[in-house]
């Protein structure tokens, strides 16, 4: 690894059990948040293979790519289908898929419910890069 003072390169998730970069998808109705998370996940050496902007698209994404995915980030407040409903549908398709919920402040009850329903962990917006990295390490080990 190249030692650098550039913060972007200090955090890496390493490889999955197949010895490949972790493959993931990002679901959020905010294009800005998708862009932000994609950039962040790629900086952790994960490979973002798909994105979706609402729960319905997320379910379709998992139907198409579920077997390739190591994890997925899932926003809670979205049009068409919210994150909690999408979580239930996604886990029916891929029960082992590791899901990191992305919540806004004030959504503690929904976050608790999502964890009871099978989400592995959560981050609260606005989050720091280190928060996402630390939660993902837990998600991927658990
Ligand atoms: Mg949202």
C-alpha cells in the first residue's frame, strides 16, 4: 500500500471471501447523496455495481444483481416505496444480503424496526466518512 497523507486513501475494506473487492449498491432518492456515497464507497475500495433512487427500483436492482452483491446501503425516506418496506422485500429475495440503513435524524424508531427486520446496521445523516467506514466493517464482519 502506498503511504499517503491524502485522507481519501487511508481506509480500505479489503477483499471479500472470493478475494475480490466488495460489491455493493447504493439506494437513495437524493442524487447528491448517491454521488456522495458512491464516491465514499469507492474510496474504501468497494465496487459500486448499481444505484437506485427509490424502494421499487431497489427491489428490482436486487432481483437483477442480488447474488453479486456483498452489501447495500438503503435510505429510509424515499418516494414510491420507503426503505423499510423495500428492506422487507429485498430480504425475501436475498435473505443473507447485508443492508446498511441510511437514516435522517429523528428516525430512531424506524431504524430500530429495520434492524429487527434484518438490517445489519445504520448511519445517521449527516455522517462522516469514518462513520460509514466503521459501520461497514461491522456489517461485513457480522
Ligand atoms: Mg431520502
